[in-house]
């Protein structure tokens, strides 16, 4: 199901907008003061323009009862704010949840992959820019095209993360930046192209609000209000980040552990930089796009960390009989060249020691039992148990940094 956000807004606006009457259209054409002009300081030289503005402002509003253009404009914005609301997804909640779901585990991913899932809460409003061509205001927040819910795209998260790496001292040509995020944008040399180990996911924020910035003209010293659609402070969203060392087979085990150990600490530091210091979205220099320190979430890694999940102990095997070379296979001295059992005569048996003769008789009895048994399909060996991924609960960004430090030390001990 595709939700047409523009159509829904047009329907809401159509409920309180009416067409101009014949007198109002005449007021727009004639250079005279319209009947419903709220201001008294009328300029005859600008009569056509003022007549059009006044007629449209007054005629398109229903029963506002206001006599000042500023109040009329605020009434228009109030109606707009009341008419905008999020889509009710109750009828297709299952589809909605699946489309915004994040990975649950890293058990099937390569060794040393880790997943970070955090439910963040906005400390300040979030501003983004939608790419829609038509919208009632000039600065709409970015929304998902299917459900119409405000979101921050995965590409935006990656851009914020890449900028945070640069502020931490890892430039575009740094080995850490290339390993985590890939080559810089616009790389034309395919021989140098490289995919990063990080995978970002879009985050939805189920809330809509409005903000106003009032920059002043430096010459006239007057304000010029600019309205933005936003995600209000206090709205929660789930952030997801997946790290997969898909190229680990190309490097040695020791080097791979060394890279993962460093990448884990760098990722934790960069996330703190993005959420707590610089912010994300638009107008971050004005204080927008910040998150609270407290979060709820977890981090998990596919690694046998000592404190969270060591290697699984193997079950002891039964001792092998003396006449067997392997389970189900006799020693070569009991077999002929064609694989049949090599039977001995009385002369050979009398020359054997007592212990060797007893072993021979056991081997013969075992061979007869195998020959008399009905051939059955050999059961497949049970799959080797897979150690559960190491997991830790995260309650703050500071806790994420501490877990990264502890796991880095334990990875160093494993190497």
C-alpha cells in the first residue's frame, strides 16, 4: 500500500479553503481598498498588490475573526498544524513492523561481526529536508514514501558518522575510515574501490512538530521568520549499526583481531561524537538534532569472549578397540588385498601369543557381526554446537564506550 501524503494534505486543506467570489476577484483587479482589508495604513501606489494579498488572506480563511494580518497568518499556520498528522498504521501493523525491523542476531555472520541497537530519544528537535516537489510549506521534514512517517535515511547516518571520524582525526584517506565506510564519495578508480564493513539502517521517528527560525536583516534590523517542519524533542527512534568483516579471510587471524579491536573502540567513540557532541540532521550548529545520554539497547558480537561465552567443551570419545584402525575399519593385518577378512590356519594360530590370538578372535567375531548385520544408512554426525554471540546491555553512550574497551582487551587476550 502506497500512502500519498500530498493528497491527504490537499483533502484536509480543501475542507477550510473556498474559492473567491466575484466581488473578491474584482477587488484583486481594481486599484482600490478591498472591503475586508484589515489594515488602515493603505498605500494607493501599491493598491493592486495589497488588494490581492488582502483578498486572498481574508477570503481563504473560514471564520477566523481576526483583524490583523499577523494574526491571520498565525491562524493559517494553526490550521495547517492541526491538519497534519501521521498515518494510522493499525490496519497493517505487521507489514509496518517488518519494513522497519532490524537484524536480531549475528550468529550466522562471519567471525567478529557485531551489531549495535539503541533506542535513542531526541533532546532537541530534529530538522531534515524532504526531496518532495510539492508541499504546503517550504521546509518539510523527510518522510518515508510508503508510510509517510518521518525518518532519517541510512545514507544520512553514514554521512554523520564519516564526519565524526574526520573530527576524531581519521581523514578520508585514513585506513580506519576506508575500512569502516569505504572509499570517499566520487572515487573513479575501480582498482581502489572498496566497500566498508559498516552497514547503517534508516530510523523512523513517529512525531511531527514545527519550529521557527527568525534571522534578522543586518540593514533593516527586522526579523524574517522561517518555518520548519520538524521531529519534536522527546521523540524516540531505534538506531541500528552492523559491522561485518567480510574481508577477514584475506588477512591473517592475528591482523583481523587487531583490526576488529581498534574498529570497535573507534565506532563507539564516533557514535558518542554524533549523538552527544555535533548532532545529526540539519541546523546542528543552531542546536538541533541532539540525543539524550540515556539509551536502551544492546551490543552483540560473534566471538568467544571469556566472560560471556567461551568455547563449547567436546564430549569424551570411547576408547578404540585394538583390532580397529578407525571406527568401523579393521587394521590392515586382518584384511586381504581385496578387503576381505584374512583368516588364519591352525598352524598360524598355534604360533601366536595368547594375547594376539584373543585379539584375532575378537576381530573375527566383529567381522562376522558386521557381515551379518543388515546394511543401514550411516547416520550423519550431529552438527557442531555454535557458541552463542557475546551480548551486553547498553544503558548510556558512556556504557557503550566501556563495553567496547572491555571487549577490546578480551579480544587481545584471545589473539
